[in-house]
């Protein structure tokens, strides 16, 4: 089976004044080209730590992340990152924010203008091209952040709870937009979320992670055809099943916090 991303026996240990904290342990995960995979679990399970290892921001303490035969030790143009916080430049317009990465790469102006125009159209941002981030809603800002990553044409998109701060309606609209873009462009997506419903709605596979140290508790394939109906029996059966797994880890988290509080 051809793979795009291979996570091999990854472990991540953070040094703290109180001792070593094992954030990830024995993570093994293979993602095929064009696959949409969600990392699901409660806070403290290492979802973002694993995503940052794939991005090259925080190389693992042991094991390796391999992309198309290359061990990943630093960020690269083959991986685009979308954050929850948008990370837009407030002094730049929408079009300028989208063009920024291409300008850093010293692309030809005509190529930049064409790419920006295409992405403004793809993300329904044409009427906002000359607006500044402060003039946009949270949903529109996230569209710009996604467009800026797409401008670089990275084959892999890494997304760290990109819709977590949005209201329910805006979140669903952007989920649908992301699926439309993914189906059109064929990107490989690794998406972090703590929302069970979001993971089922979006993903080909859902990787449920345990509370610290983060390991793979279940690698769940989602066989439901798209578009998926959150009110359907199959959707809710899987939601209950995954909910049980996540709640087990949430309880472990709560118990660990209680133990710490008792020690203090």
C-alpha cells in the first residue's frame, strides 16, 4: 500500500522542572496520498504534539516521521499548516495575505496574481480581496488562512482545530468548504479535533488517542458515503461508540488531575 505520511514508533518527551513528561509513546500511523485523517481525543492526549512532529516544528524524541521516504526534522514546503488562531497579518489585505508565501518564494508576479485570483474565487473571497482581517468575521478569516496555505500548493495540509473557535453554523459551512476543496484538489489532510461529530463528518479515518502518554487507542475507518447526515442511524451509532472511547480517556484525565491536586 502506497503511503504519503509514515509515523514510526514515535515518542515525544518534554523536560520540565517537575521531571520528564511523556507526551507521545509508540505512535505508529500510515496515511495514504489524498486521505483525510482526523486525530481525535481530549485535551492532553498529544494530538497537537503529533501534528507538530509531522510539521517538523517539534521532532520526536524517538522514532521518526517519514514523508515520501524522507525523515522529517524541520518544516518544509510540502506541508502547509492551518492554525486555530488564523495567524493573518493585520496590516495586509486579504489578497496580500494570500500572496505573501508566494512573494517570499519570489514567484513571478503574473503567477502570483493568477493564483491569488483563483483562490479568491475558490474560497468565495472575491468581494473581500481588499479588506483587512479586522473587517472580517472569524469564518472569513479562516477562509483566508486556508487560501494562504493552498497558495503554496503543498500536497499535505496539517490543520490544528481550525474551526474550534467558530459558531456551529459557520463551522459546518467551513467543513463543507474544506471537503469541497479536498475533493477538488486531492490534498492529504491530517486534522486535529476534539469534536467527535466533526471527525465523523469529515474523515476517511479517525485516530482516537489516549490520554498522556498519547498512543493510538483505535484507528477507525469511516465507511459512510459523503455527504454525511449527522442525524442518520449509522452516524449516531459511530458517534456513541467513539464517544465511549473518548470519555474513557477524559475520565483518565480527570483522575490524573485529582491526584495532582491531592499531592499539592
